C-alpha cells in the first residue's frame, strides 16, 4: 500500500479544500493509505466551521495539524511527519509546496505533485515564484492544472512545455448536485451566488448589478452563500440600496445543493478564478450561468449557449445579462 499525504493550508470553506476532501474520501483505500496535513490551522480563528473535518473523520481519514507556535515549530512538525510517514506520494495545494518542497527532497518522496487552483500569475510572485520554479525544475514536482486555461498560464509563466503539465478538471459529486424540476413560467426570479466574501470575488459588483436589474424588475431576489471579511461592508451596501428584503447573505452552509435547486440563475462576479467549483455545482443542478470572464470559466461556460460571460468589473454588462435572463424564459430554459 502506498502512503499518500495531501497538504492544504487549512480546511476552511473553499474550492481547493473541497477538492482535497472529495479526493481523499473517494480514493481507493485498498491501494493508498491517505492522510491530510494542514499547515496553517484546521479552521483558523475568524473563519466559519464547516463539515469538512466531520466528513474526513467519518471516512477514517487522519488529519495532521502541523501549525506550530512559530514557523520554526511548524517546520519541525513537518519534518517529523515526513520522518514518521515516509510518504510515497505528496500532493501539495495552494502555498503548501513552499512548506514541504525541501523535506520531500530530503526524504526522497517518490512522487511530488502541486495543483494550481488559480491562474499562475496569482499563485506566486517574486521570491515565491522563484521557489516554485526551483520545485518544478530541480525537485521533480509535477505541476497539475485544473483546466486548460490555467494550464496555458502555467506554461507561459513558468516556461514549461504544455505536454509536461497534466490537466485534471475539478469534479462534482453528481449524487449530491443534480437538477430538480423548476418552473419557467412568469414569476419571481431567484438569483444565487456562492463563495467566500473577499475582494477577488467582487460581490460589490454583483450587488451593484442586481440593484440596477431590480429597478426594472422589482420582483427578483438574490441569495449569497458564503462568509468572510467583507460581510459587514457588503451588508452596508445592501442597506444603502434599500434591498435588505431582496438580498440575503446566508453565510456558510452545508446545504448548497438545496439552495441551488431553489434558484433560477447562478451569477458569479469574480475578478479572478481558476475553475470554480461553485459554477460546476450550479451547472450540475441545471442552472444557467452568468459570470465574469475570470480565468477558467471560459473553458466551461459557452457564451449564449449555457450562460453569459461578461467583462470583469463591468456592472452594466452584468446587469444586462441578468435582465436578459429575467425576461427570456425560453432562453433560460434552453440554457
């Protein structure tokens, strides 16, 4: 049996974290002895809890919390884990490659993987980028892309031939996310968006666009699933528009599929993305998509076919797309 350690900074609610949990739960336990290692605390202070830890424990997945009182103690914890487990395979996600790259070389880990969850330019800059390059060129780490668009950015930014970059698309559990019957008759239209509330997701743009659409169609609503540092700011924005009865920020929930199937249209307003699980989950539930042209969404959303793609940061275009699908039941049903 091959020993596998999957590294992730934390187990907060997010796409990379969800991918890790899905991967370890569904991996063939007869072939792999798999565990999860977190380097920055399982659920750091200030972040909402979720069911990830419960899911891992329920599936008998060992979680190693490597966070120490300082960086030196964290490094000692990582060294101890490598010394005791002697993994055959390590799979690093987000910035964890920087924590473990030299330990993997010292302990001669056979297979070393790093998954890019966003475009390459946002994954590492400056000294960190040079360390990434060293890991790929000298320490035998394989860079893995989550979609073709991300793959092209890795090749360009790190000067790696495309054929040396495996592309493994994010997956969705279609036993949990699947479409239910929804009406396309004239009625109230429910928008939904999911994601952590921080600047790169640009929920401010979403609220601005919704407010413009609501002036023309007062009988529409928006649920935002997620939490984060910008929650209070966004709630103030909603209040300033007088839309407290139309826009609800519902926080973190483990019942995303139910909310998706209560909605009519999924909308994402991000400034940057890799390949968002949120959109894939919405698609799996049969929702048409309105999204900004952020990263890998161009690989899965075909403009005018299964959704609309609008320029990043363009409130007018986002609002027009929302109005188009409010008014065109036939198109919404086709999408």
